[in-house]
C-alpha cells in the first residue's frame, strides 16, 4: 500500500509527499532494526543471566565439596602425626591404643582426589558463549580456576604414596577385612556431615582379634623405613590442604564476581 502511494505521488510529481513517504520508510526500517537488536540484546542478557546462575551453582557445589575434602585431609594429617609419634617412641602396651595405631596407619594412607566441576564451564567454552558471562578479567580468573589450577591438582594426585602401599602390606588380612566392612567412613555427600565437629572417619570399636592386633602393631612399629615414607606423605598432605584452600578462595571470589554482573 505504501509502495502504491509512493508511485502515485511520483506520477503526480508531489515531491514533498514523496519525501515524507521516504522518511516514513527509513524510520520504519530503523525502528524495525532497533526492535530486533533490542530483542537480541534482551535474549543475550537473559541467556547470560542463566549461564551465570548455573556457574554459581557449580561453584557453590565445589565449595561444599572442598569443605568435605578439607575435613577428610585434616583427619589424614592428624593420623599421620599420630603414627609418626608412635614410630619415634615405644609401642603402647594397651590393646586399644595399639588398635588406634593400626587405624591411624590405615587413615594416613587415605587419598581422595578432587578437582573443580567444569561441566557448565566446558559447555559454554565449547559453544563459544563464555564472552556472554563476564568481562576479560573474570574470564581469565575462570580459566585459571577451571583449567590451569585443575591441571595442577591432577598432577598432585598422581603422587605415588610409598607409605600407603608399604604400610597396608603389613596389615593383617583379618584386620583389613574388619576395617573395610565395619569401619566405614561417611559418604561423599556433603550433607552427610552434620556439624563441624563430626569426624569423617567414624569411631571403630576394637575387634575381637587381640593377637592379630598385637602382632600387626609390632610388625609396623619395627619397620623404620616407614618414618621417611611418612615424612614424604606429611608434606603431600600439607600441599593438598593448601590446594583445597586455594580452590575454595578462587571459587568464592568467582561467585562474588559473577553475582556483581
């Protein structure tokens, strides 16, 4: 209809009307483009908000996991200290204390690998949509968290624990079976930890295997090579706890940055 009107105005040489029709067409096209751009921008902002919410949920879950890992490795470190103390001193006479010693030997070799949950990050990276999430500074921080630091954590857990293999080879098989079947640890779900004072490793009563305990404790205590192996394990536990603190700080910082967007 507009085209027919323009044609009529041209035929009648009504140039002013032609000019007005031209302005109407230009303005209409401009408004259409602006509305389209606005819709695209709005969609991109909504999409970015959803991406940020998913990343924040991932990061918060990571922090819950780190809290559990920290509790686990603090107990491992405490067990290492307890074993080291007995290896440098006389073996206790008490059956209960010797059982605690054996339990600490088992705990000291505990290992629980971890790394950031990168599912959402990798999806955005592969889809080329990370730029929607935040600015360059935050994207660099995310890359360090999800790629560089995670790679370092992976290398950390390739550590071959000589103490773990050596000490567990000295454990009586019946005691090992009892530990596995009756001395369960709390599950991997962070909600299983009910309060800060709860231990990851649950209390395990002394089994009715007195002679096995006495013989195994004495055998471990005479293995002096375990001291050097334990020193290396202690250094490793300190390094792992440092990694956990670093990851948790990075996750907290990223959550704060993403919430500001």
